[in-house]
C-alpha cells in the first residue's frame, strides 16, 4: 500500500512539474479501449460516410470499397479526395494580371488605406481579383479505385455493391472493407503511411482470378471552382500523364499540369499488367491470384527511395497511431448516465483522429482539410486557432508547432501588407496560400481577429516548454505582431481612448467596415495580446514597450448597453436588429476563448450569455460557435449550459458517422468545428489559470463520470 501511494505521489509531482493539470489519483485510462469502442462502422453506401487515412500533411479518402471506386457518386457528399500540403497549381496568367490591380483604396481614420478586395464592378480589377482568389489552388492529386466488372462485362455501379461491412479502427489507422459483387466477396484492408504520402491496400477476392477486379488510377484536372471534389476528367488536353518507368514490381507515373508536376510511384506483389486505357487513365491488372497487395506514393519530386511494401505500411500505421493515442491527453466518459455522454465521447475520439490526419501538417490547413477544396483550398488564418490550439491543450504541442513554424516563412508578406497600409510591424493575412501570399477577399481583408492568434499560439508553446529557446524562436514575430496591433489602434481625441476601427469587420461578419469600430471581442483580444507580448519583453529583460503600454492603458472600454456587452460600440442595436443576431456570437469569445481580464465584468457577460442563449438565430451559425459558447459557459460557472451548447441539436452542430462536422451542402465537412470541440473539452476538464473547480465544464448532478489525464490548463 505504501509503495502504491508513493508511486501516485511521484506521478502527481511529475504532472505538476510538466505543467499538466491533474484530475485525480485514478488509475491510468485504458486508452485503447476508449478509442476502439468508437470504431466507425459503415453498413451501407452513403456519400457522407466516406472514411479517410492520412498523416497530417497528406490524406486519402475512400468509399465503401476501401478505395476511391465510385468517386462521382461521392462528389456531392464527403468527396474521395487525395490531397497533400505540397500539391498546388496555378492556371497560366495569360492576361498578365498584377496583384496591385486587385487593391482598392478606402478612407479610414483620416487617411487612405488599400485593401485586396473583390471588385463588384466588371472590368480588369475584378478579373485580377478573381484570378488571384483562384490561384494558386490546392490540387486533387489523383484517384485510386477499383475497376469492377460484372458477369455480363459491364462495369459495376455503386448500386451493384452489396453486403457492405466497413470499419475504421482509429487505434491502428486501418480501414477494413468487406462487400460483395454479384455474390462474390471482396475483402480490402487499407492503411496510410505516417511519414510518406503513401497508401497501401491488400485485396482478397475470387474476382481477382476472374479478371473482374483491377486497380484504376485516374488523374483529374483542376476545375477552377470554389470547391473541387477531384472529378474533372473533361480537360484531357490541358495536362499530361505519362508512364516513365516500369519494373517487375513497381512503376512510376508523372503528371504535368502547366508548370506543376508531380509523381505517383507504385509497388505491388506478384505479376501485373499495367495498361494505359486512355489519357490520364491507367489500369493495374493482377495475374492469376486471389490476393493482391499494392502501395501508391505521391511525391512532389522524383523519390529514389523504394515505395514501401504493404506490410511495412501496415506496421508503420499501427505503430505510429498507437504512439499518437498513448501521447497527450485522454478522456473517458464511461459510467456517465447522461444520454449525451456516449455521443460526446464519440465526437471527442473521432475529432482527434480527423484533426491528426487533416490538420497536423507543416502549414495552416484549409477549413475542409486535405479532403476537398473550399475557398480554392486556401488556409484562413483566423481559423488556425480552431484547427490547432487544441493540440497544445491536449499536451501535443509539437503538432501545433509544426504549423506555427510556417509563420516565419510567410512573415515577409505580412510585413508588406502592414507597410502598404501605413502600419508598423506585420499584419497577418486572413485568406492566404501555401507560402503566405494574401488572397483578395472583401470580408477577409477587413478582419483583424487573426492578428493576435500568433501571440496566443506562441504563448501556449512557451507555457509548455518554459525555456528561453521557445521565446527566442518566436519573439521577433510576437513583437512585430504587437507592433501592428498598437499602430492599428487609432487615438480618438474626443473620447481620450484608442479605438479599433473604423475600417474593420469583426469575427461576427455582419458589420460594414466603413461603419464599424470597437467590437467587444477584438478589444479584449487586443488587450490580452499586447499584455502577453509585454510579458515576453520582460522575460527577456528588454523593458516595457511604451507604445504598447499607452494603448493598453487608454484602450476603449468594452461597450455595454442594457447591462449586456454589445457586439461593437458602433452597433447599439446589436440585440434589436435581426441581422446582428446571426453568424458567430463572438462576443462570448471575450470570456471563453480569452480569460477574465481587468476590463471584463463576469456579471455583464453572464447577462449577455443568457440573452444570446435564448434569442440567437442558432440555425445561422457555424460549427466552432458551439464550442466557443461552451467555453464561455464554463468560465461563467455554468457547466449545464456548456454541455447544452456542445450538444445543441442544430444542423451546423451535426457530426456525421465518420466524425466530420457537417455544415451544409456546400461545406459537408468543417474541421474548425472538430478542433473547437477538442479545445472546449480540454477547458471543461482541466479548467484555466486560477480555476480550482474539478471538471468545471461538466454538471455536478451525478450524471457525469469524467476521467481524464494529461491536459494543459487554458490561459
């Protein structure tokens, strides 16, 4: 007994020394059991239930056959995409558009400022803006599926597939697909490599020996649209696909699109015929076997290392996924009697899996990850908080740092924006591309809430590592970020305060930039970020920045009316104008995403929360709004409301059988919702700085049994 107590005490001191929140002396969670009780099972073909494998920088999405066999049938659901963080393409700039042509000058705060916006007027300015919104765009790299033939020689359709039984074991990354074609069984196992952009499959079926099951490889051309599901096979003459090498057990294909090219390496076991059926359309036909193993790897350049065999990819996937799940934090809700507990736990597990394969790369992800293009495949930096902050809160800070380390590479573009607009420091882009170039956007160019995100994420890394190396790694960009924030704040001599705006759109995108100033959430975030940057200076013994102090000291107070916080000081009708009670209720981020600040009154925020909960137009919200509301409820000491928010029965809070957060027919997956869910759960379990309540976001009504380990407290 004494030894057991000693071990627990040692474990407690280890957790505290590591900066981790401590739940209890409970036995470690059986993480494998928690994950595997949410193994995804698909029993019928459903275009919204496709499954993905991936490694954070590459993802591959499959239908019920375990590969991308019926791509067109799934295009309007969760598409069968193949995307990487390196796969980008531009259509030729035949009219020689220049980015400067997309700039428009506005007169704000006594001077002219230029913004990259979409022109509403026809002509070259609009054409230039449209071109740079469309280019560069992320590529759908290729489609790898089965070519299934029926007895009568015709190709099988999705309706011909019966006996469907498909499982995704998230503990191992294995997709096991069983189905039948005209009564003949097919068994398919699919894995994704965790360091290479490769997938591997093992097929067992009499159809192989019958010559009725072949692998099909097709290369699409970008459709140039806002969304791209990778099914454009109509522009064959605009690109080239070539077999450049074939050996006994391997081959290499090259795909060329304008100035972009990349490679698909293949490896198989056994004897195959490799046939070019038509342009961009290849068939791999196994000879005299009922078992076939195949690996495909996508590379930006010729890769002279061998494509790994199936068994190697399988072992790599199992080993690395086990390592992932055994790292960081874990939550176990078993034993809870609230009827929502099992579903919440399912969302927690599937969201960890999805954000690991879709959002854990070396660049900020797009909102639809590596499955299909939305907004031409471009990242939105105001969403990076929702994609990645949870990694740090779940004690997987290294996954956050991978994409955070992209910012130094993109910083010179942000410096250029600030300089062009007459501000100090750097202004982080809203809509950007893989290297950091700004994309024209009439809303995005006016947003500012992405600006403090870099400081927030860098601070999470500092809190985790607690070393001078981390501070020195990020300090220059932290300070440059703060310099812009201080110079953007405009001194109003009439009120004697610095104000934000005019010339901005808040996170709640319902306000005109020409009229809007002092949004509540942005004011609080400005203060928090400047104070945090100042703390970094003090840690480096640099002394205080006088300009930052001046802005913080004289920053406009949070606007209040009728004992509630307004969305913005410029909108006294925040709660009477119907248009202003739609979209994001971002005022709640003031004491949800952010901690209690000297300028924040909890009683006023609770009044605001209660009004919003009752009157908001919830059908016109987005997936990350519900986690944000849950965070606010947690900090306000309202755990019942936190659960109600997370589990609100609204379409945009739907989580599909594959775990994806569904929004609508246009955005069938929305990863900021998944990441936001994980961030809110971390706060609801471990709390925040100064919080003394155990599981502050879960009701104390006897219906919730919450065990967790490894979380980091939120600021």
